[in-house]
C-alpha cells in the first residue's frame, strides 16, 4: 500500500480505495453470500474484511506522507480555532454515529474524531498515554480479535464486568505488542547485518 501511495495520484488512490470499500461493504452486509465451501468462504470473508479495512490504511499513509495533519494543525492555529471545537465535534459525531450506525459513515466519523483528538490541546500526562497507545495501536488492532474470537471465544458477550474485560484485553494486547515489536526489532537487526555482508 505504501508503494501505491508513492506512485499513484492521491485523489485517484482515495477514490479507488473508496470504491473497493463500498463494494466490500455491499458484499459484507446487504449482499452477504456464502459459498457453502469452508475454504472458499474463509477466503471470501478475508477478502471482504481487507476491502473494508484498506481505506483507513490508505488515508493514514497519505496523511503521513503529505504531513496532512500537521498542515491542518497549522491552519487551525492561524485561524485561531478555539480548543472547545475539537471537543464538541467528536461529541456531535458520536451522536450522529449513534443515530446512523452504518459502516459507510464510520470511516468519516472515525477519521474526524481522531483528527480532533490530535488537534485538541491536552495535558502532558494524557498526551503521554495517547502516545503510548499510538505506538502500540496497530498491534492492538491486529491482535485483539484473535484473543476475543479464538482464545477467549464468547468471553466478551458473557462478561459481567465489561470494564474488567476491557482492562484485561488491553493488558493482553499491549503485552503481545511488546513481543511483536521485539521480534520485529530482531528481524531488523538481522537484516542490517546481512546488508553489511552483502
């Protein structure tokens, strides 16, 4: 995806990604279909899940490469947008998403909420907490479903105390993230050594 973002025009990439998202959404919900073949059904499901996930990745990659969020922050500072606006907007988005629970608008509300979270002036301790979770967010996102859908199947639905389950899942996913990061760092060191000998 990074390669695509570097070699394809941003607007073309966003529109293409949006179309893929919309088609995957249709096959995930209104036009849901099973092939009655376990392997084919699994491949079909994974393709649809990739289709409904890739838009967020593409937007994130483009924003990172073009420093879009930094530019928006500079623009808001020049326009002197009040800090309260970045608190009110996510609250309104939560209300909108509560009234219209659609995965069509979810990427938009999610993106705007995250943007406001970045733009709002926060106390240092909160900034540090968010930076910690930001460093582990991809690994948390990629592993949490594995735990609650495979290893602890049904735990979330049966949980008497959701806050405790959330805490348990966060600790579990963050611990896993440290392991994943350690493995990746080890791989990076091995690759660096191989490059020296090449």
